[in-house]
């Protein structure tokens, strides 16, 4: 089976590099850059929130490539869902669930629908958006709710002094997956480093 060719769209280079690194762990996905972008099958767009700037970036990549888009974001602002449909977004994932397997599965599903987009796209994306809000931190909820169970497991082992290789062995993950989980936590919650992430988790009472 041919690997799905993916272009990454983001507003900042750190988020883009993190997503590229995550996608490259999957042999079934090839990240396209430069001139190779013309051969893109699916776009993965990663934003903290679907803001006006993010929508502008979505529209630009949709106009340039005209391919289905998998959107990874923590929040959709007013009017964002309609804009997402116009830009050919076919799936929405919360950044807290930004694992290599989940993104890759969405990429393959998007590629399979590239020729014949579903008629109920708006309704399905609305369901995606509702699930995103359930999975992410509620405005009045505990800050620890922003962490997934996988992230909590990794942070707990970090707090116990395990290094990356030991965490990977303990949880039966690859070292790259562990690094991606740590990156996702520190980037999403604006934490400085691993020690800061552990301190955050302890302070919020999740480990």
C-alpha cells in the first residue's frame, strides 16, 4: 500500500516541527515539503485554537493544495466550524490526543474520502467539535483535566525519576512516542521543560 503524502500547516515553526516529527514515526505516512507539496494527499493543520489567523492559514493551504484537511486544535472560535467545512476539513482532533497512531488513522481516513467527501460533513465535524470540548479542559474545570491518561502516565514516571528509555519500556511505547507526549504537554500548556511539566502535574494533583 502506498504511503499517504502529508503536508503540515501551522502558524509557528515549533508546532510544525513537532507535528512533522510525530508523523514521521509512521511508515505509512510521508511528509511532503517544497516542490513535493504538489503531490500532497492530505493536509494536517495544527493550531492552539482555530482563530482568525488560523482560518486564514487554512484558507491559504486549501486554495494552494485543494486536499482534505485533518485539523488538530484545542479550541474552535465562533464561525470556525463553518470555515473549516469550506476549507475541506474532514476531521478534528484535540491536541491532547495528538499521538502518532491517532493522527495517522485520521490521515488515512481522510485520504480514502478525498475523491468522494461525505454529504454529512458539517454534522460529523460538529460531533468532532463536541468531542473536542469534552476531551479538553473545561473553562471552570480543574486544570489537570487538560492532561490525557497517557500524558499523566508519562509524567508520573518522570516524577519517579525514569528517563525516556525507561518510560518507553515501562509503558511499552517507543522512545519517540514518549518524546512526542512530553512535547505535546509542554507545548500545549506553555511549560518550560520536563521539570516544569512534572511540577505542574504535582501542583494540580494529577500525579
